[in-house]
């Protein structure tokens, strides 16, 4: 065996053994299941019932919910603000993305204004959906769920509201600067560092409130979702600060840092929050604790151990040390461990409850997102291999992969979370449940068409660029049908977002309903549904 391969294989084995030893030291009895830990998200009487505000069934009564209601009320204002901001940036980012997509096969369209050029409008789209939509959505989920998980009201909710305002002011100023042609010039980090300070301050205000709430928790056990949420907040704050320090990174080091941040923003911010959300909402909706609680902890620690250097595979073939890209490839393959742990756990949890998908629109979004997480992560591990990377690098295949993760996984989970959260935040029911199904059909069809079209077109593009006998322009022209299909997919996604935001506005127009939960438990009934 080649010495390099032996070294990499040895590092994989040692890392895996070290991880198991670490988890074992953190939790005695790793192989002994912990049903009590898995059941902390339920109140007495909730297990065995479908808990979905969109399931058309009669609500069931459970034990005292006043503690949970206090937690929900404490976070209602900042969560509502974050959701409204997320909806705004979703529409703006979608519009910019559709314009950018059309320009790829209609390059002479909208060329009179500099801010409508492809380079700027595509970057506006990227920052609007990454920092505006996705980050606000993740913050809303974290701020709403953590008080529930910690069984205590949110401490310093006004600081979270202020942090959300400062953060979104930074996003607005940053996108305005990008549209005006002022940019730091690195993907995912285009917002000028002077404006990035607002994003950091906003995040730190929210982190401070979350940590104070954690200190005052009234539960002895931290459910696995809380691990994901708190770690994700701390990771993204550190990542963004390090990446935005001016004049610290130059040359090759700057490119390395750029992909260190870009990939870790997905893997150590959006992924932890989305996975943590699934670990809460999916068991909660079907009324059954997660199949293997210890497997969920294993997934958390393997994600933390293995993801840090995954981004280096984007630099294969670049002027970077060979050990860096090799390490990245190994860690990318290692990511199969947490993905398989998560997937096996969710499939096991859903066993015997697949029928709930027919009556729970919220669960459909969660299940779809979980499936896309598995597919995008496994595809990412394979894409890191040099033999595959040689074909897919610098092609539309990479764009398809990014959207499979950020939209198919993260955004679909966030939509599902909002459909569950908003009736409880606003104390009113969704006015037209049928619109949720319309949204799901349009969004799922749109992202599947997007990914399939660009994956095929990108692979053919890569093969054409590798063929020295074919002119380069052929690699461009052959992608045109697939880029047109991308724009059709973009129209479907735009329609789905308009349906979603319109439904949110209809919800805001409804009269609130007072929440008066019963104080005594009621025996489970065959057709029972949601409680607060």
C-alpha cells in the first residue's frame, strides 16, 4: 500500500477510535439506550398523538402546559421579527436568483443598469438567501425551540430583538453595497468587512441571550437538539469573525480560508440547526421518541469532529499543499458516518408511522429535508474524490449540489418548522391548509428539476472541458437546454415562495385565539392531534 494512503487510512481509523473513546467518556453506557433522554420533548399524555397544527383532527388534552406556554410567549416577539425578515429576504433573494438564472441563457437581457449585471445580481441572490433567508430562519428556530427544550423563558428577549434588528440592518447594507459594486470579492464573504461588523454584533447579542437562558435552564438533561443549536451559534460566530478580519488572509491562504468558511457555514451552522430541528419536530409530530438517542449523540460528535476541513476539496488542483486537499478528502469520506447515523435513526423513528405523512403537511417538509440531507451529504463525499472532482469542478454540477443541500435540505426543513411554529407564535391557525400542499408540490418539483437538470448538464460540461479535441465553447453551448430547465425550476420555486408568503400574510390577518390548555391528562385516543 502506498505510504500516503496508509497514512490517511491510519488517520481515519485513529480518528474514529478517538471519537468513540471521547463520546464514551462524555456519556457512560454509550450502547445502553436512554429513553428518558429521548422523551424530554414530550409532556405526559403527548406520546402516541400526532402533533401538527395542520393535521385536520380534533385536538387532544395533555398535562399542564403552562411552562411551555411561558417559554413560547417569552420568545414570540423576536421570533416573529426574525420570521418576517426571513420572508422578506426570501422573496428578494428569489427574484434576484431568477434574474441571474435567466441571464445565463439570455445574456443581453437587462444590461442597462450595472446592478443588474450577472456578477452583481447573482451575488445579491447569494447573500440574500444565505444571510437574509437562511440565517434568519435558523435563528428563529433556535430562539423559539431552546426555551422549550430548556423549560425556561428566554432570558433577555429584548436583546434578541435588538440583535435581530442589527443583524438585518447589516444584511440590508451589505446587499446594497454589493449591488453598488462594493464587495470584498470572496464567495459567501462579499459583504464589506466594515458592514460585517453589524452581523457580528447582532449574532453576539443573540448568543449572549441564548447562553444566559442555558445557564438558567430548568431541565437536567440537554436534549440533542440543544447541543446542535448552541454549537451552531457558537461555530458561526467564530467562523465569521475569523473570516472577516481585514488584511489577515492573503494569497493562497485567503483562498483556503474562503472555502474553510464557505463549507463550514453550511456544515457547522445551517446543518446543525436543520438536523437539530428534525430531531425535535419529526418525533414531536408523530408522537414517538427518536429511535436511538445515543445514535443521535454519535451523529453530533462525528459532525463536530469530521466537518472542520471538508472545504479543502474545492481547492483540488490549486496551488495548495497536497496534504491539505488529501485531509479534506478523507474528512469528506468520514462524513458518511454522521449522515448514516442520522438517516438510520430517522428511518427507524418513522417505522410504523409513515402513514402520518398523508395527513401532516409539516412532516412532509421535514421528511423531504431529511432525505435531501442524506443525498446531498453522500453526494458531497463522492464529489470530494479526485476522480469525480476532475469532472465536476468548475461546472454547473457544483451549483446543483449546493442547492440540493441549501434548498432541498435546509430551506425545506425551515418551511416545515415555520408551519409548526407560527400558529403557536401568533396563537392562530393557518387559514388555508390547502396552500401548504401547493407550496410543497411547487417547491419539491422545482428543486428536483433544478438539481437533476444541472447535475446532468454539469457532468456533460465537465466531460467536454476535459476533451482536448473539443473547443471550449462547446462546453458552454451544450449546457443551454439544462440552463433553460434551471430557469423553469426557478419559476416553480418563485411561485412556491409567493404562495408561502401570501399564506403567512393571511395568517397575520386572522384574529388570535387564546391558549387555555387543560391541566389534567387525558388518555390517548385513536385520532388525536396537536397540542401546544
